[in-house]
C-alpha cells in the first residue's frame, strides 16, 4: 500500500508539472488539451477515491485486487473529467466567457494538484517509516480485536526499514518481545501456492509468544515457553478447552530434528488439526519469532507455517481508531 501511494504521489507531481508547462505556454486555449487534462485530473481523483474506500470496503490486502479497483477508478474518473470539460465548453460558447471559465477550472485543478502531491508523498513517507493504518481482516485475534477494527500501527518502534535491503533496519528502539502484538507481512510459507504464484501480498497481525532461542511446546492447548506454562488471559478457545486434537505430525515425523526442520520449512501449512492443540517442541531460530493468534482455535499462525523472520516485521499495534465505540490505545 505504501509503495502504491508513493507512486501515486509522483504521478500527481508529474501531472502538476504538466499543468505548469501548459499554463505558461497557454496550451489550455485548445479545447482538446483542456478536455484531456481534465480527464487526467479526474483519473487521479478516481484513484484517490479508491484508496480511501479500500480502507473501509475491501477486506483483502491484495496488490492485484487493489490494482483492479484503481484501474476502474481511473477509467471512471477520466470519463467524468472529459464529459465535465466538454459540458463546460458547450455551456460557454462566447469566447471570452469560455476563456474565463476554463481559466477558473484549470487554476482550481492546479491548486488541488499542488496540495495533493505534497499530502500523498508525505502520507506515503509516514506510512512507510512511522505509522500505518491497518484493518483487522479475520477473527484470529478475538477478543483482543474484532473483525473490521481499524488500527494505527507503530512502525518506528522496531526501526526504520531501509528500502531495497531485504528488511534491514536503522534506528531500532527494540525488537519484538514476548507479548507484543505485531503486524507483519505474511511470509511465503503462510500463503497458498496460488497466492504465491499470483504475487499476492498480505499483512497479518498476531501476538509474539517466543523469540529466537526459545523452546516452544503446546500440550493440550497450554502454551509452554522454555518449559514454563504461560499465563494467557487474553486467549480464547472457540472449541473450548476440552476439544483437543492429538498431534498427528508427531506420529508421522517424530519430535526430533526432522520435526524441527519440517516446521521451519512450513510443512504443517495444511495441518490445521494435527498441530493445533499439541505441538512441538521446537526451538525458534535466531532472528525469528513464534506468532500465535489470541483466538487460538481459529488462527493460522506459526504452528502451521513456521517461524517468522525479522525482515517481515512491520510494526506494533498502537491504537484502535475505528469504530468510535472501540477507540482505545493497545496495551500489550
């Protein structure tokens, strides 16, 4: 989302530069130039509207789906802009009236472009480095979060991700710790084969329950970290504490090094029953985290797709800002 917004900001800046050139060269005296520029302005407005609506309507964080909606918004906006400009030209047949009307519209569009590219580029910078809005897509974190909750995510706390460096960070205040609620990009092992083939990207939100070097085991739905049962008052068991499944993977693989390697590879991706209530023991690799959903029986997490590498971490949940009745700061 941040990269798309960044590109959109530069497109607005480029269109603004075109307006400056056309105004200086008096190109807007041409009806065709005026109609096309109004169409381009409308296309940008249509894409921006899609970005806004997507936060409240589209449930998936899929780049492909976002691109389709953006293309539809651009096409609709372009047609609207062209039709509106042609109507204005038709309405003002007198040359002096037409020139004055076109000038007013062009300057109005130029002012919005000046404001727009500055705001969008600033917003993309903030979203990439400092904070980002995130929408809860599923029930995996009930009752801590509910589906449809909108959050602000603190991306600065874990350090600034340096672009094009495969997750390297600078100015890191802390690493994710046990108990932190973390937003992260889903690693490849957490996506289906079809999603990987299509290049779909998703953001997940889970609770970090263990860090590199920790020994993790689940016995009859009780989480053990380094042999100590964890007190987890926030955990919800949708199937109850008595609906317990045995670990089928232990039967087939055992519980030694092969089990560890299979887990790290994400081989338990489809094992939603056999690894849900009885799991491990495994050792979280250095530079990785073990992530679990608070709605333990309805969460697709590290039990199934393996450890989370630090390079996929985006930030820590900060504040629920929507809906109004649920506005609150998140305490981990």
